[in-house]
C-alpha cells in the first residue's frame, strides 16, 4: 500500500478548512491530521502532529502564514509547506520564497490540482502554479532592472538537457509534465532536477528558476496578451 501523507490545513475561514477536508478525506493516500485557524496554531499543531505537508493560508490575523512558514521550516525543514494565495495576495510570494515554502497554489485551484500538489510535495519535490511562477520571475526580473543591475551570465556546468529541464521548471511544470514534454521517464527528470540543484547550489525549484532567470541561464517566456 502507498504511504499515507499526513496533512495539516491552516486557514482562518472555517468553511475553507471544511471544504479542503471534504476534498482530501476521499483520498486513500491522504489523511488530514489537524486544522489551525492562524499561524500560531499552525506552529503548535505542527510540533504536536508532525504532518508531512501543510496547506498554509497566507493572510491571517495574528501570526501570518509567512511567519508560521519561516518558523516551521527552521524547526522542521523536511516538512512541505504549500502556500495558498489569492491572486491579489501575490506580493507575499517573495517573502514565502525566503521563508522556505515548497509549493504555491492559487486558492481558486480545482480539487485535482490541490491533491496533485500534496502528492508532489510529499514526494520531496516542489511545485509552483504556472501563474504564480510567472509572477515570481517577472517581479524578480523587474526588481533587478529597477536597481540598474545588468544581468551577468552565471558560469555553470549544466548540460544542454539540464538547461532545457530548467526552462520547463521555470515555466511551472511538474516532473511528470516535463517527462511527457521531453519523452523521458519521470525518474530521469527527477535526476536532472537533482543535478541542477547541486550544480546551482540551490535547494528547490523556485530558487533554481529565479537564479537562472536573473543570471541569464534561461530566458523568461514573454507573457501572452
């Protein structure tokens, strides 16, 4: 039998927590072990329940999701945190990147996307919703330009295949989607991603994408109007 993934749901709205519970309780490989209504409760529940994955609301009264993520990842770096944001809350994403969140989803994501995100994070991968990935990369690019910094080309020893994989990572694609695009096995893609992290000295997909864009290893795809 597959390993059961323990999930903690954090949101200040009870109806949202109940809705997420209703979605997840139908999945045999996912178990909701607790709920929290703010960041402080999230930290305490994490210490007591040791979930594998946390669905973390970003904007909450008291301790925010960003603050809670920072504390949780410092104490339990192996626990995956999926940040749930509204479109207008995406200014928090940069703080979440620094805090160590490993997944980013919009709150209007459908149930299949949420379940897939939990399973992806539980496998030790990170996940970025495509629209969130675009926001991150565009804003970091503008930030660099606004400071008058000219992008330098980072010296690296990435292979052509690894650069192709990195471009797809920056586009927000999962390992499975990358495997389908490149006609590779998912295991091969995972090995490529691991090698990319090692060579760039980063720890997750977001860091790798941001570094690659800022240093000119890959190009940000133009936005479609």
